[in-house]
C-alpha cells in the first residue's frame, strides 16, 4: 500500500497505513456521528486507505441524524430486550418528528414506572459506551440469530433480501440489524427524551432542521389520529410491513390488491362528500393543502366528481394565478426571491375576489402566464349560493390568504400520504421518503428530469414545507390519507432505473442509495389494473385528469 492523502477538518495529511476515520479525531470526541468520504457516507469505524476528502458530520446534518436515530432505535430495542426478552416492540414515525414505540405483546397497560425503568436502562447502556461491532454473516446464519433474539418479523423479510449476507451489529452480546450505518459505540447517543404516549411511548431525538437540538414536543392529535387509523387499516388488511405487502401481492394478485386500496380512497372521498353536503348551507370555500407529491391535483379532481355525484357543483380557482410578477415580490436579505412565500401572492386581490364571488358578484379573475412571467386577464366568473369554491395550494389553509372569508364558511382539507409501513418491527419507512419517490418518478415521467435534479431541489422543498405547510395541518376539518399501499411495488420498476443511473461519485448517490435500501425488498407488481382516475396515475402517467 502506497502513501495516500486525506483532507479533513481544514488540514491535509499523508498516511502509509490504512486508518479508521475515528482515529483522525481527538480521543473521546463524540460530536460527529459519521463522515462523508468522497461523497459516500461512511461509519466512523470505516478504514480509509486511499486519497480522500473527508467531511465529518454532526447533528446539524441530515445524514448524521439518520445514523444517530437508527443507533438510538437499536439501543432502545436492546434495553427492552434486557428488561424482558419476551417483549416485542414496534417502532413507527409519529407526532412531533419523533419515534413511537408500541409493545405488541404487553399483557398490562404501559405505565410511567416501566418508562422510568426503560429510560434508566438506556442511560446505563449509553454510560457503558459499549462498542457497536459490525459482523457480516450469511443469510442462513442471520436467520439463526434472529430466532435466538426473538426477531421473527426479521425472518419474514429475509427471504426478499437480494444480497446473500447481512451486516448485523453486536453490542455487549445483543445483536440486531437496523438497515443503516451506526455510531461506533453507545456513548455517542447522549441526547434523547422518552415519554409515555398511550398506548405506547414517544422517543424524541435531535433534528438537523433544529440545528442538532431536540425540538419542543408538540402534540398534534389530528395528525396522530390519521397515523393511527392508517396503522389500524394496514394491520386489519394485513399489509403493514414489506413482507405482508409482498405476500398479499403474490397470493391475491395485483387486481385484488389495487382494488382494495382504491376502495380505501373512495370510502374517504364518500365520507368527505357527505360532510360537505351536510353543511353546504355554511360552506362556501373548500381549501386543500399538503406537502409536495401528496396527490393534490388528482384529489381535487376526484373530490369535484364526488361532489357532482351529490348534486353539488363546485368551482375551482387556481391560487397560482395570483402570483405577483417577479419584480413586485419582496426580496430576501440575500437578494433572492422566495416564490413559495405567501408574500409572493397578491393576497389583497385574492381576498377581494373570493369575497366578492361568495357575495354573488361577477368577478374578472387573473391568469398568470408563467412562460412570460406576467399576470393577464382571465375568465369572467360568477358563482351561485350552492356552488362552493375549491382552492388548492401550499397556502390554502393559511387564513391570511382568505381573511375576508368567515371561518365558518371555510372547509379545510389537509392531504398527505400517511404511511405506516415497516421493513420489520424495528425499522419503519420514512413518510417523507415515500413522497420523494413519487416526485422522482413524476419528474422523470413528465419533465424528463433526472433523479439528481429532483434530489438537488428536495432540501429547498422540505424547508418550504416546514415553513408553510405543516403548521396548518391541525387546523384542517378533514385529513385525507393519500397513501396507496400497493404503490411501492408498482413504483419500483419506475424508480429503480432512475436511482441506479446516479453515479457513485455523485453528491446525490447517498440519498439515492438510502431509497434503494428499502425499495429493493418489494416485489414487482404490474400497473395494468391501476384505474385512470387513481391518484397513483398522477405520478406514473396515463391519468384521465392529465389535461383537465
């Protein structure tokens, strides 16, 4: 092995023997969770033996937080095993950007005494600073280890694993696999909070969008209830994990699976339509908002069809037509223009137009010509007292946009895919990753954009969601879960080639690889039975609403 150079922490040094990343840091330094080595995320125990640019990542970095969070789940599962090896816990993502833990076989209600015991056991594990040692074993050996530790759920997913080996982690005799890189030892996990949250418990951890701090706990009951309903439905229909989804697709077939999920959406639409019909004398404005790739366009069209079937004739107005021309938008301190900010809209005119329409006046609406970047005159519109107005956009639930409309005349709908799908009991799939996959597939299909282009914009999209969308979800009168549980088996054949086209040297390889890590476990499923009015068609194409 020849001499190689490493650039890190503002210095360049030459080495002649391979060296672990953690050895480049000061002893007992635990502010970094992992490192980016030539654009690849590596554990701190990774051996470097070649020229490399190294960026050590702390908790203000999203990738480092993912390593931290996976390691924290490992330690919590280990602590539970130490308290009672017979207990089975299932983790999912939940309210206040936290992890929710639910015991699947606890014979009595969970109480604060158990939470105190769990908290102390975790602190003891952290205090001992046990090494987390990766060990690579054949799938057959992994199955034996899973049986030993009671991880029966991990046995189910193992048969769908394309690789022949598993990267297990051993910690003071305990073994588990979290589908993630890990911190070198338990002493790195210093910051966490555990609280009782019936019928389970909540684990809070540092977030990169909060500069590596734990955000204040915010209970969001509507969001939490939607997640609970999603979890209950998936469990009742036996599609709450990748293995059970695959089994359903293999045993019952694509047609049965797709129809079941589409009926789930149709039932929600029927319930929503009845709510609006029953209060139609009051409701004049229907406001729809949700984060990127939630399926707002298809949902708006299907809601309109549902209302038509009940003798209600809604009118749709595009908020986008109220964009200000670029030179009239207030600039940010750095001179840039935030096109997602509510100030980018002509709030005064929107309020006036909506208010006048509700009062029965005839209004000349604007039309924004995005090719020219100018606002032009649009259609002349008048609505009757029984024709509610539908608006849809990131600011639709923001009362500033509709301040002249009394609150009792507004019906607010929040839409997002509220996925409660796990790889196994200890490894939930991120709600955000599902939307990102949708967007990657849609951008490639309709804009011929590479996955790299979509991934490069995603951090900005996420910042806009935190700033403008999530704060409004609890004000919604109805939360529509746009998840279609069959969608990942269907999207796999569209997403995988686009993700695999990203070169290993690309700065977006890390994000693409993370998505492939769970997507590869799904069986392929044909989309021939996906209806033309399905929300899924908004992303994979051939929607009957495409030109509406």
